[in-house]
């Protein structure tokens, strides 16, 4: 039995899992609101208490993997979350919980590792492209931040059926935001006064959507949650929220297309993160794909990349379980 987690700035999903033949099954799964806890240890101790009450004890946990929203140090032993003041020591966690060894990975490494563990019904095609077997894959997703990871095929020579994808971490969310029209230039100027350097994450994320909504309203001071903006946009597509969503999708699509040009993901671009799954119909009807392919002389190239939305909200959790089981290297 393995302990796995998908820990972000907004929520933490923790589970006990078993992995057989690449299939992940959860024996216990819990959702926690990150802001309600002082640190990750408190969440895990509460979870272990629930597991013990269900006759699943720490000594039964042979190992684990926690996917965290932030950079990883010391080969998976230490991490610091980007959007929470949490520092994590994997060895100390395992010792305090009484489990087998625990490793830490970037949350989008786990998301990338989970792609082959989700059902086909959880992959919604935006662009068919020209998929290539064993081609590079790109995972990108807007949520509390903007996560990115790349999957590269390794092992097995020409004609061999052996090998698999290796997930490589990235911090593409912190690439500088590149405006593509006059409105986006004005948005950049607005955000530059707040942040100094403006990154993709400042616009293509939940907080980014809230900031865009403020900008559309002339610099309103009230911060509106992304979920509320989604709802307002659905009711009034031509209103401020609708215009904010349109701008958000254009920026998100352009950023995804820029990252795709950097790695040439002929194996597919996978749009993950909580926002895409939540607003899928709006995303499908938006200019996201137009912006993704608006690359001047390289538009023909980006149109060859398959683009899919991952709607399985347990993607990162499943990826963490596969990494814990050693079925997906990273």
C-alpha cells in the first residue's frame, strides 16, 4: 500500500493507493483545504488517523510519493511550495508518520506521469493534429499557479516495445508574459505596476483570471474568485466577466503554443489543471486554440501537435501513485 498526494496552494488530495499493471486504485482518499492547516505534516497526520480508524496502519504503507506545487531539491527529499509558506522534508515526514520512504516531486511531473493512467473518456480532444508514437509530450495547466512538465520517451532501441515516458519538471509558468495585441499590452502595463516582472502565471492562472477581471473593470479593487467569474461569464458572455474569460483564454492558448514551440510535442499537448476541466464548454468555444496556433510562419507546425484537455481531477494523484510504485521514472 502506498501513500500519495497532490498538494497545491488551494487544496491537498491525499490517498492510499495500490498500483497493478499501471492501474491505480484508491483504498482511501481525502480532500483538504490547504489554507486550513499550518503545514503538510498536520494534514498527513490527520489523514493517517482516519486510515488507522479504518484498519489501514502506517506500518502497512511501504512507500509513497507527494506531488507538491513548487520546486524540488535534493533529489526529491526537500521542497518549498510556491504559493504557501510550507517547507517539506520527506525523510522527516516518513519518520513522523511511521511509513516507508516518501519522495517528493513537482506537481506537474506527477500530472504528466498520470496521463497514461486516466481513462480515454477523460481526454477531450481540442485539436487532432498528427500524433506521433513516442513523441515528446507537454503537460500544462492553470490552477492556483501555472504548471508545466515535459514527457520524453526513454529506453528501447529502434523496433523495441520496451521503454516508457520520463517526466521532466519545468517552470514554464514563470516565463515572461508576451502580449500579442494592444489590449494585452495594456494588461501587461497594469500588472507591471503590481508585480514588476510579469509572468505567464500572473495571467494564466486562477489569480491571473481574477486580475484580468479587475483590469477589464478599469482596475477595480475588489478581488473576485475565479469560480464566480466563470459563473458570471456563462450568464453574460458580453459583460465584464465574459470579456475577462475571453482575454484569459487567448493568453492561456498563446502561452501554451509558445511552450509547445520550445519542445515540439508531437506526442501531444495535455491541458490539465483545475480551470480547464471546470470550464470545459467555455474553453471549447473560446479562442484558446486560435491563439495556440497564431504563430505566424510556424502556425502549420503547431497545428500538427495534438491538443487534449484532461478532465480527470485525480490526474496528479494517479501520477504520484505510479511514481511511488516505480512504474514511471522521473
